C-alpha cells in the first residue's frame, strides 16, 4: 500500500525539467512523434504533457539494457 501512495504522490514535471533530469535533448520529450518513436512514458494533463522522473529513469535503464543485449 505504501508503494502505491508513493507513486501517486510523485510530482509530475514538464518536458524541460524531465530532459534536464535525465540528460536527453528537449525535442525527444516535447515532440509527439519522437516520444512515440522511442516509447517515452508520459502523461497528458489537459493539453500539457508531463513526466514522472522515476519512470523516465527506469525507462532509460531499460533502454541501456536493450542496447547491451
């Protein structure tokens, strides 16, 4: 139950902050076709796109493992 609360309480960040946190070019997170092409986890909040840093970190790690295989 505690894990669920932690996930729900995690702050959503915009593309600029997310790109800075995971050291990716901003266009990969801000352009819909790029997000879809590389499979970035994101949330639509109204017309805005937001990200959870923990999910992006896990996604980046999974991408690294794919390229190592």
